[in-house]
C-alpha cells in the first residue's frame, strides 16, 4: 500500500482504510482469542459424534451385535421381562429402542434407584442378557456433552453458545479483512495461498484463504447448531412453538390437553403426576420441532386393565410409516402413554406418535407436514449438521469442515505467537481516528439484540478495550 500524502487533509482515503482495517482486525482478534480453543473442542467432538452410527457398534460389539440364527425372535415384552430380571430391585423401564436389523440386539433403558439410567442389551433369539451400558457415561454421550457444554452443565452450555455467536463475528471480520481491494489487486493469496512465501506471511495466506473456503460451512454449522443451544435455543424453541413457527398447536389430533407447568426432571414428573414435555422423555433423540410440546395423558383405566404390548405399538407405528431405528418411551404412570419418536436422516419422515397404553388409540400424530416453516428449515439443518442427510458423504463433508476450522484455529494461534511481543497480549493497535463503519456497528447491534448474551459480552469487550488500551492508540 502506498504511503499517505502528508500534505493532504487528515481524513485521507488511505487513512480511513487503515483505520477501518485496524478496527476489523481488533474485533477479529478478540473474537478469535475466545473462540479458538472452544472451536477446536467443537470440531473434534463434532467429528467423532458424526460417526456415531459406525463407532458404537464397533466399541460395544459384544452387546449390540448378535448372530442372525434365522429363527423367530421373541416378543419384545418377553425380552423386556428378561432385561428387567437382570436389573436391581426398583429399576424402572423407560425406553424400548426398536431396530429391525436382525443382527442387532434388543435395547431397553432402565432408570436405576440411584437416578442414573442404564441400557440393557438382550439377544432377541434366546433372551440372553448380553450386558449393560450407562446412558450417562457411554463414550458418545460424553462426546456429546463435551460438544454441547464442555461437561460443565449450564455454565458450559452458555460458553458454547457464546462461542457460536462470536464465531459469526470472526467469520464476518475475517471475510472483510480478506476482501481484495481494487487498488491492490493480487495475483495470489485470494483464492489460493501463495506457498512460495515464508514466515508469518505464509501462515497468513494459509489462514486467510482457508478461512474463506470454509466460511460458508462455518456459518451453516453455527446457524444450524444455535437452535439446539441450552439458553437461546430453548427460548427460541418455546417462542417458535407458541407462535406456530415450530410445531402448530392445532395438529394434536385427539389430545387437546396442554400444560403450562414448567419442565422438571423425569422423576419429579412421575412423583407429582405433572405432564411432561417431549424433551423430558428418556429418548435418545427427539425432533427439534416437538421438543417443547406437551406429552398428552391417556385415560385412567382400572387397575385390572391390560396394557397394550410393545409389539402392538411397533405394529401400529409401522402402519403409520415408522419402520426402523426409533425409540418408544414407555408409560411411567397409569395415565401415561407410549411415545414413538422417529428421528430419521430425511426430515420429511420425522414422526411423533402418542398412543394410549390401554386402548392403543393414537392420541396425537405429529409429522413433518405439521411443522411450521421455521421448524422445517431447522430439521433440514439438523440432519445436515449431524452428517445424516446424505449418508457417508455428508459425514465426510462435515468432518472436513470441522477439522478445517480446527486447523484455522491452529494457524491463527501460530500467527499470533509470531507477532505477539513478549509479556503482552499483542492485540492489534487501535486507530487514532475512529472510522464511521455504520454498517458494521449496525450489524453488531443487530447480533446483540438477536442474541442478548452475546450483546452483553460485546459490551464487556468494548469497555475492557477502552479501559485497558484506550491510552495506547497508534498513529493511523
């Protein structure tokens, strides 16, 4: 870049450009400083979790895989009884996982007296109990908890939510810094890195060009992941459900009783007879659109009334288009219902059925067509985000984007270490003259309004920057 004309007015175009660039660089720096370590965690755990369908049967083959003897399989109620007999006194069955693959064992989940849950695996041909797995402590559950909350509970959920929000700032400022100017057109370093460079310039090209190629994927990951976050995501889901942008209330069919009781734990619901939300059920996965909806109650039959068998529920689910790889939440009280939750790779096939445990009547049938527009978009985003929508290729693409983002974090860290003075933070210098940048400030304000938690942290960063570095302005 040419040196500014010293005889020109103070606010020369080049001075404004430099001030503009430094401001963007500072925001990019602060965003990256917070996001980098969390982005690495998100990338690694997301990649591992993406391959859950392949990893778990390998890890737990002795419990999940059986030999197909071509003999008839025992009824699921008999298999449940076998599983229950192997559990300690007081264990309560909460879930039957349905698989039609004849080489997969039958899985039932029990809530133990300790409050934790445990999966029991049974050979469907002879009823042999193959073993158990803790629901809370199995590998993929731990990976998922790391991905969503760093295994720190609510604090971790808020940190990961903030990481996603600040990634939006990092993407926006990164693209703005990369954007080639007409006055300084380059032959390289725009779409392809200049590998002939050395030192920090080489790392800068690798970082900038790689970031541009990954920007769309990173933006998609953030926008498709935030609806599942612990704070903003839950509020957004409740708002979408109430406004019929998620699951419309009018699609309940025969179940018209809606509860406004706050969500509590499964045990508390069972003890107090309160209605549960779908997200409270012990299901492995629940479609986003129905998570905040209320589970209806069935008729309170006499003590001698017989419960519909699990096989009958499976047959009823098949009649309604739910064929394989889904969960059935088992009734936990006399007025409880069977809840069939189908969360397939193709969002258009998602289905939730609430079935009376005594009559077998379908109280509620929620399919993709019942969703509001927002929920339909989020359903597609979720399937793509998890690497499910178009099979192995989807998993590979998601993994490439995730690991690419982790690599960007590493290259950014190396660039910082090469530039940072000893015993200093090494933040880019503040410009002497603050550029207007109305569009940029307006965009940040909009993000702060949409994501209030992020807005609060942006204000905190701005105050910290002015208090700590306000006196250290560099000449633009």
